[in-house]
DNA sequence: CCGGCTTTGTGCAAACATTCACAAGGGCGT
DNA sequence: ACGCCCTTGTGAATGTTTGCACAAAGCCGG
């Protein structure tokens, strides 16, 4: 998935597949904690997180031995350990580029600011939008990108611009020092080594669903599942 | 990723990893076609799509032998073949539940309607939003969900509601006949067998980036890369 | 203090995915 | 018509992920 090959897997090296699931466990653990649950077994947590319990145990085992045999995991303690592993015990200033529908949705998204992510800037190149307040934040002009990144030590940039400007915005972010990018524009970004890109593409997800839907449709269609005559 | 295990791999069975990349190839091919390119080699296409060329060839080989040795692939023909495989030669009516910031962003998203996906309905439970027009579409009340699904034969539902109502919306969609769901709410949906769920979670993507960013930060930190004394 | 019950942590094997490297095949110039 | 050159399609090797199944380990009741 366009990621460095976990270089040598040396010091501790958590598998990428595991990293992708940790946030799900974390969210599930928060829900349990709010619920008043103090202790949870791998089986219960696995069901709530929608995975197999053996997988969950192996995933957690990469962080250390934080469970108690015969009992399970202490919810609060596990929340802390997972958070620490994900780097959520520190604050991550984020810059959002593009204050269109999507950028606005992102700025207003609660789960965004909640877990250690702070919106350091919301930028747009459209003069008509600059200056308006969204989620308590004044939209700044794209010209300020470098200033905002440097002043707030932004290391994560979110690209919510049209496809056409995504690559140039990306280049400017990287030049200003951003090393992690979350890209919502439907283009393949090219970045230098050492910069991490993750993409979210609504259209791709729909197409994958369409593929499976088509498969399902052709199953109950002609020449399959013909029972009896 | 929470998908049926490609049951028996019988008739043709394209690997899930390949299916997830086909939309990227398709988008790249469209860009090439608009560019006037008639023929493309696996190497060129792979670079443009951001993957390894051997992987691309193996992926395409699952659809059939559509290339010409010594020459490459005919762009237009490949577009057709990939589209057909993904089920995009037919029309997919989609219902979006939730007309908040995200639902609105989705409805306005161009790439949405472009490739065979048609918004059959945009629903919300908030009476203040019902009736307003978004992207040329009147928002309907959630009570209409079943009616809309049945009338337009919707098989793909998009959940863009708050986490709290996601599961119940999901249940209603499934009961009305929807078998594919794209979930933007930060919860694990539980669905009966035969229903496909894909999730998009902004917060999870950010957390994965934070993990890698933390790792990068600790690399250039103390006790690593000490050159010389 | 001990034996039984429960649940973790993990060795191992199978499934899946990626990458290399090259034989098979097709066009093009002569 | 022939042979050269280029690119596909794919066997085999390697790496990653999953899931089973069970030994190791902690708690609790007696």
C-alpha cells in the first residue's frame, strides 16, 4: 500500500496490517471504557472490533504482554498502550488544504480533533472563502501554506483540493517540511522518499463494492444454483 | 479486510488485492485516453498508477490476455475491459443517508456520478434539512428510506450519519434490500452474511500516519544515525 | 496450598500477495 | 520471408498475513 517495506523489521517493527487495525481496537476500547467496562477478554474485544480473536491477540502481542491470562485485558491500561504505540500521546498539528465541501466536512468532523489531532490551519485558494469561519477557524489563503506549516510545525497535511491542484499543493507541503500526507484527491501523488502518503478515494470504494455486487448478482442469475429441474 | 474469502476461487476469482487496484488503473487509463494516448506499456501504466509493473501485469492477466507483446495495451480497449470487470458498464443507483457536511460533500462529489453511479436519494432525519436542494437533489426524510430503496432498486447504500445512528440505518437499509454498504461512520457495523461493508474512516487514516510519523521522528532522534564521534 | 478453570501468547502451517526473471509471442524493418 | 527487438504473461521464489490449536500462566474456590 505505497509504504516503505518496514525497513529490516529491526528494533520492534509492527506489521503494517496490525498498525492498520490498532485504531479500530482503540476506538472499540474507548467505547468499552465509556460503558464502564474495566476488563475485556480477547474474544469480547475481537467481536466488538469485528475481527478474529487470535488475530487480535497476535496484534496486541506485538506491543508487549499487556494481558492477564485467565482474565483478559485492563481496558484503561490497554487504551494507554495502544495510544502510545500509535503516537497519540503527543499532539499532531494538521493542516487542511481546500475548504470546499470536503474540507469543511473534515474541519467539522469531531473525531478529528478528539484524539491528539489539532487543526493548525484551514487553507483555500478561493478568495471568496478566505476569511470565513469554519468550525471556529478562519480560512486562510493558500499563500500562507508555508508560513502555517513552519509556524505550527505541521507534519501532517490533508489534501482536500480538486484533483488538478493536488500534486502542486503536495509539492509545496513537502517543500515546507510536511512528511505525512492524507490525500482525498483522486490522483496518484508522487513524493520523495521519506514522505508517507495515504489516500482516501470515495469513488474507488464504490467501484470495489460494485465489483462484489455484480458478482453477487451473477450468482443468483442464470445457470447457477439451479436446484432440481 | 472483512470480505468473504473469495469462496473456492472457482469460476474466475480475482484476488481481492487486485480488485482494489483495478479502479486506480481505470482512473489512470482515463487520464491517458484524455491525453490522446492510444497505447500504453505495462511499465508506463504502472508508473502512472504508482505500482510495480510486474504486479500490474499480473493483475491485468486475471481479466484475460488483453495486451499485445512487444507493443503494450490499447488504452480504450483496456478501459472497457476493466470497466466491465468492475461492473461499471451498468448503472448503480446509490442512496446516501445523512445530509450533514459529509453527505453534502459526497453528493457534490463529481467523480461520484461520473462512472456509473447515480444518486437515487439523499436522506436525512433532520426536518430542517429535508426539502433543501443539494447538487440538484431534494433531501428526503429518512422515513422514505425503504420507499427510495425499493423504488429505485438501490443496492448500494452510503452511510454518512453520526456514529450513533449508523447501525440502525444499516439495519433498515439491509432489510429494504441493500446488499452493499459504504460506511463513513466510525463504528463497526454488523450485517448478515451476503452483505458487503466497506468503511472509510478519516480518523483511522490519520492515526496510521501518526504511527509512521512517530517512527520517523524517533529515527533521527537520539542514539540513531550517530555519524562520527 | 493445591487443582481446576479460564484466557493469554505463540509455534506452526496454510493461504494470500509480491517480486523476480525469463520464455513465449508479436510487430517491424529489411 | 526472416530475424531482431520489445513487451507481455507467468512459473517459481520470497515475503506477509491469517488462523488453528495448545502449552504456559494467572486467578479462585475449597
